[in-house]
């Protein structure tokens, strides 16, 4: 009984900044004229050690036609990210027909704000950090079979199962836009998400998972999320360290 109470108290202890990387997901599109400032801000967040900044390009701008410059198909867009954004908003609003928009920043799967509102987003990052509980260590290593992920933390036997999600990303990307609302612009992206895969379920303690993915190309990297599959809250995140 004493061991159980100790584990429960440890699990409920707030973490400090060094222990907690808050996850900021920007839902954006190269076809959206109000998105470049938010992507530039995400680039600032990507440089921080205490934030895992991810850029997800939605596809619902791809077929929208402007009067002067036609339609721009975002090369990084994916309907999976449009659906991920929709699911976040459904859970945050409780509405089945939730509204989606760009640029939207989602923090730890709990809060949302217009992605270019720096002060409001930074406030939400600190608010999300204050809600973090427990200390979770996530380490990664590349192998000839993909990426090995090790997760360690308290809560074994009392924690809700969390999905271990590997995020494959492009650290920086430049695109010359030749149509649509941003016609003529050179847009920069940061930590542009290419793929997400659930590699296992974690319920506390020490566990190791293997993500069988192709070798990383130049300019690619990855990150890991611990995410509740029911409410989509993220309890921890980490940037990959690849050997």
C-alpha cells in the first residue's frame, strides 16, 4: 500500500521546465495568406529546448481557387493532418461539427489559438506546462531496423495507457509558391511532419519499442509523443537524438 501511495504521489508531482517538453502543433497551408507569420513563429519555437514544435499541412486549401492566381497544391499537405485537426477541435469544443481553420496552434492537445498570436500561444505553453504531471524519460536510437524508443516513468499499474507516437519530419523546408494566395513568395517550414505512426502503448515503467521505418534522408529527423488516445492530451514529448 505504501509503495502504491508513493508511486501515486510521484505521478502527481508537477515537473520543471527541464523535464517537460510541451508540444506545439501548427495546422497550416501554403495556400493560406495568413499562415506565413505563424510558420515563422513556429520556427522560433522550434529553436527552444522546452518546446517540441511541429508543422502539419492540411489539405482543405489545395482545391481553393483565387481570382488572380488559381489554385496551389501544398506539396506537404495530407488529409490525415486535416482529420487530426478536426479531432482536436471536436474534443476541445465538444461539438461534432467543430470548426477548423488555419493557422491554428494546438498546445499539448489541450488548448488552441491562432498560430500567429505569439503572446497568447506562449501563455498557453506555460499553462500546459503547469498541467504536466510526472517525469517521463524518452530516448531514441537509430538501428538497422528503424528507430528504437525507450520510455521510462512512474505510474505503472495506475496510469491510463498512452500511445507512443513516432513523428517523422523535415527539419527545414523552402518552397517557391507559383500560384494561389501566396503566389510569388518563398515560404519556409520548420519540423514539417511527413508521417506519424503509433508504435505501441505505454502504461508506466520501462518499455522499449521499435519503429520499423526507412533510413532518414538528409534534413530529416523525428520526435516522439506520449498521447492519450481518448482525449488526445499529450503528457510528454521528445525530440529524437539519432546516432
